[in-house]
């Protein structure tokens, strides 16, 4: 419950949340933020953070207010995240709020990053502005809106969202030669949208060899995510579609420190970025250091189990398609090598994976074309 807020306050905050959504896929590593300026119950300005390096939501709402000929002095500003107090790509928002003479600021969620953490609200209060912080449904919605930003701010790692598509008999791989897609066209369209919203997409070398995927977001004008391949021995074939399409999106190969030097050299010469990491957590830390705040995990069961065993999955999105596939024999690679026996003569994937159980904090179910989509959240940041 929002103890300090009225029903009208909550309604304006919900509008600010709607506006914030419009920046999705365009502002990372910054957070999504929306703002509304209200005087005597009427909206006199609206704004959101629309692109990285562009105006913050608060300044954009104040600009809108001026454009409409409104006067923000004494008005209330509703904003989904505490206004920033630091100089970044843009000047501090608290300065703009104080200069505009805003009388009251209603904030839906706090900013957990070190440079913020309550400084903005304090400066506003010291400047004579009344500040109210939401605590009810709008606060929860504001936190959920910015899970990648919040996890990255708090841990330095990207939010990990696992995507799985499975048949009614629980299979996730199709027969050799068959299309690798299990879910229907509507679900595939959604997957492309999620790719465009992610900073990075990841698969294991098993999927890279079996499916030779592109992993781009097939949406006109979409920002393309970095394509990350977990490939401990640097086996990614130079003729793979991934390496042949570096003009479309970068490829980052995560290898073990003992990967063969000649293979590492070949991948770098082909234009891939190579990252040496001892385990999944240090790989995620490295990705976070590159300002990647979300990782959409689209690999096969081996990599998914490894993430699960290391307790690194924050959310899952599982499509269940109305079909039976039967258990598939080891798939035949569509490119380069053979994942049944690698160049080092190893027959089975890494043994560090194992059974693990994680129960969702909350989940929801939706129908997408012929498929059922179950979204589950394991950790909230
Ligand atoms: N239905 C779906 O949602 C879906 C999604 C993707 C793929 N698939 C299907 O899954 C099949 C491929 O399955 P897969 O399990 O082989 O693919 P995968 O999980 O994408 O790749 C597995 C490989 O990743 C490498 N790897 C690198 N670091 C790892 C780590 N820390 N832990 C575990 N593995 C690591 C391992 O090879 P190294 O030890 O050599 O590094 C391992 O063999 C294909 O048929 C594909 O079509 C289905």
C-alpha cells in the first residue's frame, strides 16, 4: 500500500510507468524512466528516457510542459525512478527540477546504484521540495521494469533470462535436418522482440554447431544484441553464420583459460572478441564490465543446466508447443565440427552440470498462437 499517496497519485505514477516502457531496448545500460508533470489535477507535461545519451525523463517532461505553454512552478512531478543527482551523459535531473520550481515529487522506486542511492531525494528535500516515495503496486511495477539495470547496479552482472522451447513430451531438440524451431511463428516473433530488448544473447557451442544460428533480432531498425558463445575450447567454426555476419552484430566467444592458443588467434583474426573466464560467474562479471545489463540465454540444455547449477538464472520464459518430438539421438552439426566428439577427443559435455531445483517466486501463463508461454521469476533485484 502507498501510505502517503492518493488514488490520483497512483494513477499518474501508472501513466509514468507506461511512458517509461517506451524506451525499452534503446537506453541500456541506463534505466527505463518515465515522468509526468501535473498541476491542479491536469497533466501539463509528459516525458521518458528515449535513447542512451538523450534527455532524461524529468527534463523531457519539463520540456514538454514548456512546449505546451505550461508553467511547472509549484506543480507535482511523478517519476518512476529517483531523480539523478550526478553528472553523467546528461546533467543532474535534480537541478532541472529545482530550477523549474516543482513543488512536489512522487517517486515510484529508488535507484540502487552507488552514485544515486537516495542522494537525489535528499537534495530535493533540502531544496524545499516535498518528496513522497511509493511503496505499493506502483513501486513493485517500477522495480520490475528495471530488473536488468537494478541487478547490474547491485552485482555488476547482467540479468539472466533463460528461454526454452519444448514439446509436450518435454523435448528441446528436433531431429537432425529438421528446423530447430519448436515454437510457432507468433512465439518466434516474440523471441525476436526479446532479442532486440536484450543487451546480449548467449548460446553454448553445442547449439552453435548443431543449428548454425544467426541470433540477430529480425526487426526493422532494432538495436542488435551482442552474440555470446560459451565455447570453452574455442571450437566455433570460422565459416559459421555468426562469424560471417559480424557486420550485423558483434560476436563474443567465452572460452576457458586453457583453450588452444591457435584457435583463440583464429577467432580473433576472424573478428570475434575473445574472453577468457574460469567459470560462468566470472564470465558474467566480464560481460557486466562491458555494460551488458541483460543476457538472453538461448542455448541448449547443457548450458541451461550449468547456469541453473551455478544459481545464475533470474527469470525463465518457456514455450510449450502442441507437438510430440520423441527423444532425439545426438544431433548432427549443421556447420563445421561434431559436438559428439571434440578436437580434444572429449565425448561428453562438461560434467560440472547436475541436478538443481529452483522454485519461482512468481509465474504467469499466456497463450501465444498455438503455444503456451510460462514466465517465471526466481530472483528480484
Ligand atoms: N528448444 C530450445 O529452446 C533450444 C534452444 C537452444 C538449443 N536447442 C537445441 O539443443 C541442441 C544442442 O544442445 P546442447 O546442450 O549441446 O547445446 P548448448 O547447451 O547450447 O551447448 C553446450 C556446450 O556449451 C559448452 N560450454 C561452454 N561453457 C560451458 C559451461 N560453463 N557449462 C556447460 N557447457 C559449457 C560445452 O562445450 P565445451 O565444453 O566444448 O565448451 C557444451 O557442450 C541443439 O539440437 C539445439 O537445436 C534447443
